[in-house]
C-alpha cells in the first residue's frame, strides 16, 4: 500500500529553474522560477503567475544535486499556496 504522505524527503535547494506551460488565463508562458525544494518525485517553487490545480508544466532544472544538468521533466501541479503579494508556492509531481 502506498503511503499517502510524502514518500521521500525533499531537499532544500537553490538552483535555476525554468517553467513552461499555460497559465490560469490561458496564456502560454516561460518563466524563471525560484526553486524551494526537490526530490525524485517532485518539486516546489515560487511563481509570479497564476496556475490551475492539476495543470501540467514543463520544468528545466538547470543545475541540481538531485538531477543531472539541464534535466527536463513534465510535472502536474498538486498544490498551490498564495501569499499577500500574489506570489504563489507551487508543488508539482513529476509525471515520469
């Protein structure tokens, strides 16, 4: 039976991250994002534009201790948390 919580501990990392997708307004975008943490199953990052829950994005992890340089993976948004400034903390699970 699969554990309903996180299976692997996320590593706090600061690295360059590019996110591509379609935002909540239906507009295609590519944005540099601030990575918060990462593991083999997913990542969380800060983004300035709104996304929908369950939307799919493409991630390029430029450099990381967890993945090789310029690692590209698709991911699905599983959690969104907004702050007062409009910045969003996005948690996404890798599709692979």
